[in-house]
C-alpha cells in the first residue's frame, strides 16, 4: 500500500517525524461516479502538514536586506545593525542574522579583553585577579537580544493560537462537507460548494500536531461519504485522474532534482513539503498508480539515505571531538599530578603556560555528543580550577617566605655597614666575599622592597672597596691606579646581584660599563687580561637578563667597540661603520620591495598568508634598521671623542 511505503520513506535515523501518506480521493475537486469509485481502491487516511510548517511573515523580508560581512563591522556598528533588524523584521526571520552579529561582536569583545588581560599580567599582577571591565555596548547587545527573544516568544504564542483557530475552521469544513450529503439542491450547485469547501480546507494553515491524525481521518471519511453519495459521469472522473497524474509526475521530477542539491538538510526538508503536496493530490488512473508511486518512492529513498549518511558523519565528528577533549583533560590532570615537584615561581608560571595552552586548544574543538558534552566540560573545568587553587595557595606561602628572606638580607646589610670602614684589607675583603656569597644564596624578597635593600647592601660593599682602591692606588703610578680601579669593578661584578627588576639591573650594568670606559690605561701586560675578564662577565650578566634582543645586542656592541680603542684604533671603527651603512642601505631597499609586494597581493584573493609574511619581514627589517642606527650613533660618538 502506498501509504505504508511513504511512512517508511519519511522516517530517518535522526528521529525525524513519521508520516502517513496516501492517495487521497479528494483530488482536484472533481466529483466521481459510483461506477468509477467502485473500481478504485479504498481511500487511505491522509495526514496533515508538519507541525513546524512556516507561517508567512508580514512586513519586509529579511532576504531583501543587503548581505554584509559582520567581521568588517565595529562593535558599535554591529549593535546598530542588530537594533535595526530587531525593530524592522519579523523575529521568525532573524535567527541567522542575530547569531551572526552576536558571534562577530563577542569575537571582537574577547580579543579586547585578552589584550587588556595581557597588559594586566605584564604589569606584574596575577592572572587570577583579573576581571573584565564593563562594556556598555555588550549590555546594549544583550538587551536587544532579549527584545528579539521576547518578540519571538510572542510570535510563537500567536502561532499556537492561530493553529487552534485553524483547527476549529477545519472541523467546520468537515461538518459542512458532511452536511452536503443531505442537501436537496441541484448537483452542480452541490458540487461547486464541495469544491469550495475543499479549497477552503487547503487554504487553512497548520493545526496542533496532536489533532492532525484524527482531523485527517474525519476529513477523509467525509470526502468518501460525499463521493459515495454523488453520482457523476466517468468522463469527468477520468479527467480528474489524468490531472492528478500530471501533478504527481511533476512531483516525481522535483524529488529527483533534489538529488543534485548540495545541501542535504535543505533537500530533505523540501522533500517533506513534496510529500505534503503528494497527499493533497487526488488519485491517478489505476494502471499508473504503482508506477508513479514507485518512481516517487525511489527518489525519496535515495534522499533519505543521503540524509542518514550526513547525520552519521556528524556523529563521527562529535565522537572525534570527545576523544580530543578527553585527551586534553588527561593532560591537564597530569600537570596537576606534577605540581608536587614544582618549587619555584618560574616553574609555576611554566606550568600555568602549559595549562593555558590546553585551554586555548579546547576552544578550537567543537561540541562533543550531547550526552557527553556537559560531563567532559565539567571534568576539564574541574582540573583547571584545581590547578589555580593550588597556585594561589603556593603564592600565599611564597610571600611569607619572601618576608623571611627580607629579614636575612637586612642582617647582611648591618654586617656590611659595620665592616665598610675597616682598614684590615685582606681580612675584611674575605669577610665581604663571604657576605656576598651568602646574599646570593638567600631567595627573593617582596618586589617593592627588592631594589631598596639591594642598593643598601651594594652601597656598603662599594664604600669598602672604594676605600681599598684608594689605598692601593697611591702606591703605583697612574696606570697602576687605573688597574686597581678596574680590578675593583671586576670584584664588584663578581659580587653583582641582579635586581628582580630587569630594567634596574640593565641600567646598573650600563653604569658599570660607563665607569669602566672612563678609567684610563692600565699596565700593558695586564690590559688584555682585565679587558677580556670584564667583557666576559658583563656579557654573561646581560645574557642572563630577561631583556629583549635589541637591548642585549646594543649592550654587547658597546662592549665590543670599547675593545677597539686600543686594538686597531680608528681603522677598525671606520671599517665597522662602513659595514653598518652597507647593511642599512640594503635593508631600506628590501623594505621598499616588500611594501610594493603587499600592495600587489592585497588586490588578489586568498593572499592573507602572503600579506602576513611580508608584514612580518617589514617589521623585522624596521627593528634591524633601528638597531643599526643605534650602533652607528655609538660609533660616531666614539669618532668625535677621538
């Protein structure tokens, strides 16, 4: 039976609705004779439209609105567009527009928050203390989304009310058809009224799904009763069957064309509408009934199969997403297990970076299956929460340890201050070496007190070694005095303790280099030894600093040209200067070529990667130009001094 076959074909693996569909005797409204009806199979019960049939929206159509790339709009422009569409268009047209604007807005919003958060952390604050600032545009966006949802809710309520009215109207049509059986008017008048009632039935919109089956059963029963009552000629019946055949052949062609539709979900939903039209169309000639039905059923089966395969592929992807998220959970849990071996703030920050990388990877993975999605998210969030809870506990204890270190370093300052005026040079020097070694062994102190306590300690050490240098310099000539001063600086470098503030340490090392440069010649036989020792120590200290490569490069270059003064003189300085000028000219020419290339590629499609690559080259080139200009200035100053 065609009805049962259609029921099978319109069911899918994705819990799609089941439908009863059959050849109906309603046809196009042409009446049938008893003789013809007796030769036609008993009419099957028909089922009404799907409960999700769209209601026509009044007012402007969203399809007429100019399409726009939401990612090109600012946040304020996105909010303005959302306000316009919510005020202008019916809420049943706005789902894609609202979701697209919302997604583009929060993409920009999250980027801004991440940038603020980055500056917050770079300022020295703990990441867990960060909270996003209030954004008035986000508040306005949420209010507009609420207005949209309220309108959509009101529309849904009105749709349900309209379905109830449609139910009452269709019940009235059924009663009017039943009443035609007892009418005494002429056949033509009765038949015209019957056709009008059939058309009215078709014009009435969808009804509540719970009433569909009974409603169609009553309608078909009334139609069958009317056909049994009315006698019309066989020729008119044949015309009716022929017209119905043409309509169903057209539906077959439409269904077969859907096989070429690339969007399988759209094809499947369109097929459901064709099934509704099929059941609205009356019977066909008996000899064509099976043939046309088999053709329609074949196209339906193929579309249902593709639809089933589509949803199976979605399930596979959801399973892969679940596996990927499970792996991230396991990695996060392993990080927590390894925290027992973490003993320093740097190690904690390294672990924090590992966990944050996992969080970033999590964001790139799509949804897991619905039954597992919340569970796997809770597992990952629980691991992250546990990590940051343990981190807070560690730094709470760490601050207590820093205060203890401050007390120990204060005691060393008192010892150094008590020894700074001693003239027992050998013994006191040994004591200072011990004190400085002990200073290095003590851990960090609170950041705001780090520089003051270090300056206090260094001041006492410097004062003693200055007195010692003055004492010994009087025993030798000028070069001997210079040698003692440079040896003193080397001793200071050996005891040098970097500040927790890299910038302060950098300035301190630059000051030491300046002092070294101001000291005159030392005995020739000692020159290479002390210069090599000094440069090696300064370079190592600069390498250990957490500075950018620019400052490290400049500092090492200053050290390098300092050695040129007595080893090749002006010739080497001029050679170095000429090399730098050549590099500058080459870089400037390269940047001009790269900028021209960007202008060319910007006009072509799919060139984002090339543009980014050339932008990176340009930025690197500009940084190198800045570095070379800085070196050139240093060489020019040296030449002026000569």
